C-alpha cells in the first residue's frame, strides 16, 4: 500500500452502497434490472483498475547480474501501452510510455519495464507524477546510471467535458542521471520519435 492510503478500512459493502448513492444522485434507479448488478461490476472493475496500490515497484523489478556485466549502453522499451485514471475527475487517460535506463551492473527482464508502468498506471494518477515515478523507481531499485521516461497520452477529461479538445495529447518527460547529458538525451529522444498516431478512437 502507498503512504497516502487511508487508515480506515472500507468494506466491499461500503463501496456497493456508495455506487447506489451515485446512481440515485444522477437520476437513476439503482434497483432496476439493468443496474442491479452494477455495484458488483464496479467493485470488480475497481479491484483491477486500481490494483497498483497493492504492488510495490521494487517487487516487479527483478534484476540479473548475469548478462548485465558488460552492458553500459541504453536499454529502451518503446510504445508500452497503458490505461490509467485521472485523479481529478476519475476519467481515463491512455497512451504509450517509452522507458529507458543505463544499468550499472544489473539488468531487468524486458517485461519488467512494462510491469513497472502498470504498477503506477493502475492508480489514480496525474501524468506528470507517473512519469517521474517510473524513472525514480529505476534509479533507486537498479542503482542505474540513468533513467528516462516519456509518456504520450490522451485524456478523456479533455475530450468529454470542460474544454472538449478532441485532437490534443499530452507529452511528459523525466530524465535522470546520465540522461541529462545532452548526447544521451538526444539519442533517447531520437530513438523514440514521438508518433502522432498513437491516439486511436
């Protein structure tokens, strides 16, 4: 659990009751046939969407010394798809993450970079925080020489409500350690080549 987790325990029945309250507030009848199972469905959905609160980043970053002893160049995984929920409106944002690091002496399995993205995506988030959390976890857990993350995402709170700008996306970056060096930074940004086609509606 995260440091900001509430101390009070909330039961599954509390969540079901809250969903019924919301349905009533918006003008629905929570007891009609089509909505009878909605509280249970939302409960199961929340267990999946917010499963990142039950995981610590270090637990998914299994490292290997074997194979990493002579690696001193960038390891990059591009176009890692993710879905997350904006903490301001609890509406989805989604896109791709590009994650790279330069190891000190140990490497991680490639699937672990995607798993790290998932740990942070499956929480209430803002894109800016998520981007820096990924690089910080790589630096702290791997003792990496450097870490980089760029996230390109579309936010439904921009499309469905408020300003309603359907063609916009948001790009955030976090560069730590050797990725602050202009040459390494330039290599990373050249390799990821942000793609305007990542949004699919």
